[in-house]
C-alpha cells in the first residue's frame, strides 16, 4: 500500500480491529504521532492485533473499546478520546457491520445496521467536533452500494421491508448523505469532510454478505488514506480515488431535510439526554 506523504498528529480510527480498518491502522501507525483505534471488542481480545500495530511505530497507539450497537458506548468513547488528546487532526469513520440475516433492533431502538454504519459515527463525530483541530479532516467510509437503494423515511428501521442487502445499502446511503450535510454544517470551520467508497475488498464484512471476493483489505485502506489527503472540496464523495456523484437520493433536497430531522430529533437528543426515546 502506498503511504501518503503527509504525516498526521492525532488520528482517530473506528473499526480498526479487522478488515480495511486494521490495514489502515497498520499504515497510520507509521505516519502518525498519536493513533487512537476503536473496535467493538474488549481490549484483551485484540491484544495481538494491537501489538502488531504498535510494533510498526512510531505512533503512540491507544485502544478504545466501543460497541456501536450501544449509543452509550459511543458517548463513553468520545469522553475517553477527549481525555487522551486535546485535539484531533484526522477522524476516520470506518466502523461497519453487514446486514444481518434477520432484522435486529438495538436497545436504543434503531435497526442495527443503520445504527452502527451511520448513526453511531454521526454521534461520535458530533461529540468530537469541538476537538477537531484547524485543518482537520473527517473521512467517512461509505459504499457504492448506496446507489442501489432509496430512502424510506416511513420505514427507516426496516420494520416492514427488511433484507440484509437493503439494510446495508440504506445505511451507507444515510452515511454518504450525512457526510455532505456535515460538510455544509462545518463550512464556517477550517475542517474538511470527505466520503468515499473503498471498493470491493475481501474482508469479514464483505465475506458475510457476498463470500470471499474482492481485493486485499490493504487496497481499501489505501483509498481511505487517499481520501484523508486528497485535494478535493469539503463534502466530496470519492469512488476509485476520484470525485464522483452520489446517488440522486443522496442529493435530493427533501431527503436531506428529512435525514437532518432524523438526526436532530432522535440521534442528537440521545447525545443531550443519554437516552433515545
């Protein structure tokens, strides 16, 4: 994997214990001063992975466990990150799960895929915005799968029309749309936001949905790191390392307004009160 010429101060990377995230963590350990990696597992279960990442150095590597199926874990993770560092130069929202064979609802009241792949990253980012340094970038890992689904705000949690592919694609549609909304929201700050599709990679996530196909995780990690340094406008969406067009549903003004309402009325209420409903 080609390493960006830029070096980073503090990097926060979610979904860092397997797949694309682990491959990205290995590279970031060589070009960062401080690397905070997040995963859903207790630290004792990922000690070997962390040991391998730390050996690559020179980054000071910290692990924060956070199961994104619990929004309270996201809040605690943000607190832990703020205790570890005063500023964040690069936030990579990579954590994701495949659509489960059967619909799962979290204890927070959301369909699991939507919560882990879209809502939890948005909450974490919201809580870390005050810590973003001047010139910081937020990189949101989306998917070209967002092109194949549409928003259904009357059934946002897929209670009436669940399928694993629809759950994953709709969650990534929410992620890509929210990414550009975040860029608009932060336009007065010296902070950039970029979303990307990392391509098809042979990871545990893709294997769960499609079998063992695609390139090595390092291929997707290279695209994530490219998005971290690419000279593109804030709010851009990248496919194959080039600025591309998100789906019509992602740019539809009505959808964007309704997604904003969803985030403010349900997700951000949780950040303020500690409970979803």
